[in-house]
C-alpha cells in the first residue's frame, strides 16, 4: 500500500460545514512607477533597462528584510532536469527529427527496390532473406515522423489546457490521470520502436559501407553514402538521449531526496515566523498567534488548545533535544529527514501523521478532521492567507486547479501528510500543498 492508497471520502458522505461567505479578493498587484502589461511590480532596474521593462515578482507575504529567504533553492541538476522536460530545446530536437524523418521517407521512396542486401555465412550460403534497404529506410522515416508529430501533439495538449474557473470532480481528475499515463506509455513504446529500427538499420548499412566479405549489395553509391552518414548521426543522437535517460533514472532517488528537502524547507518557513533561518521561541509565539486567529476564524474549536499542549508539541516535534531553545531551519530539516527514514511512502506517512494532526488541533478538532466536512474555497483561502501570506488570488487559483471536488478537511490533512512525507515529485498528493507554497518565479514585462 502506498500514499496513493489513502482512503478518500466519497461524495455521498459529505456534509456542508462552515460555508462562510467569501470575502472580496484583495488586489494582488502593486505599482508605483506606472502601469505594466503583466501583474506585480517589484522594483526598477538601471535606467536603460527600466525605461522599457519592469521586473515582476509574485507576492509572498514575507516581512521586509527577509526577501532573500524566499528564493529558488533548487540545485543545478534539479533545475536542469525540470527545465529540460518541457523546454524549447526538446521542441527544437523534435523539429530536427521531423525534418530528418521526411528526408528518410523521400530517399526511401526515390530508391525503392533499387538497393538490396544479401548476407552469407562463412560457408558461402545465404544466411537470410534479401533485404530492401530503401523500404527499411521508409519504415524508419515513417515511424520517426509519426513519433515527432505525437510529441508535438503531447506538448500542444499540455499548452492548450486553459485555467479552470471551477474545481474539477475527483472522477474527472482520475480520468485525466489515466489519459496522461496512457500518453506517457505511448511515448515509451514509440521511442523503443525507434531505437530497435535504428539498430536494425545500422546492422545492415555499416557492413555494407565497410564492404565486408559476407555481404553482397546492389545499391546506388549516393544512397548508401547518405544512409551511412545519416545513420552515424542518428546513433550519436540516440546515444546522447540514452545517456540522458539513464542519468535521469539513476538520479531518481537523489532527486526525490532533494524534492522532499525542498518541501520540508517550505514547512519550516511556516514555523520560522520572521524568516531569519532560525526557529526560535519568539517564532513559536508568533506562529501560535496565527493559529489562534485561524481557530477564531474557523469557529470550530471553541477554546484554545491548552498552553501546555502547545508547548509540548513544539518541544517534541520542532525543538526536540533543544527543548525551550532555538533550532536552525537546516538542522530541523535534517532531523525530520532522519525521523522519516528511508522506508516506503506509506511508512513515512504513518510516522508524520500524528505530528500533522496534533498541529491541526491548534485551530480545529479531531472530530472536524476525521469527519466528512467540506473544505470550502473560503476556508482554504483564509487558511493560507493567515499562515503564509496575503495573495488571495493565488490561493484561489491553486484551490481550483489542484484540489478536486468534493474536497474535505480530512483530505486536506492527508495532503499535508503527503506534503511532509512523500518524496515522489510526480505524485499528485505529494505535490498539492507544495504547489501552493513553492517559490514562484517572477518575470520581465514590457511597460505599457
């Protein structure tokens, strides 16, 4: 059983609860130097650049003086792999493949039936059927061409997805996930077929070009030279792609470790109220004040969690051996990593779930967590606005985009558990909360 197998509540069991009226959205943009074509202005750069462009940065709600703490903490390998997955470089690669495949088809049709190869064994007997190399080239070109168009279609499908204006039903998200898995499966199959055809073509054209004794051919020299040079280039590209694929697979565990560490830093940021890199007693008081505001806002827990229980949670789960003292964020992240261990995602989830539930007890109750109470958009926005910042529009977009309907408070707790325990960067539950709080890159926009 994995984290994906966590039982989620069915639509028929839901109860509407705490459906408070939504407050009007706050303006998430600011400007002090004139209008901009897109969004939020941060600051002007040097005069020659600032006259034309403005640098934009999403709001983060962090106190002034601690902006450096809110940063992209990916290392170079993480950045490289995430960028390469849907980068312009891959698009250019598939455009070249398309042109290459069309050339294969043209040459194959021009010399169809005019290039045959027969192989013999050491005794001089025919060791196989006569092969029409031009037909093989046409087949290679056709499969490559189809694969290139399929890759373009996948990218077009990913780019044409418009932001939804309402939550998707859980059943619709499941169908979308099955469709995405099907697309991924077809990608693997097509690439495997192309590799096999590439090797098959190489086993024919290389002996032919090297004029091996056990091979007899009837081929035009222009055709054989083109096929040989094209096949050499194709093998070089294929080997580079295989190196990238093997490297990606070999680094999966390391990338999962990096991903979990990034998520734990985000969690530590909630606890480090002043974002100075140290979780102190003062941070504990400020964070508890935020959670108390959430308790009053939600109106579920009638009385605050006793001060002794609050302090016990912080000492046992945050300060640990340094109870009553401060702890550096990086030291805390390492301690959580060690506590989770290297077991399966389900085992890690079982370890961290009591910690998460007790933290939720600061502002809600066990009955509310375990019951089938709906988490409304208003509840979701209030939670993140109080805890992490005041960019309400961002939280609304994330709720609609990543959290299905119906979505219960029990589901939210389990998503938090996956956020702190599941290292799989492609897992839906592992990513939901992270996508809300992760660092958002700014942009450069033309002034209007």
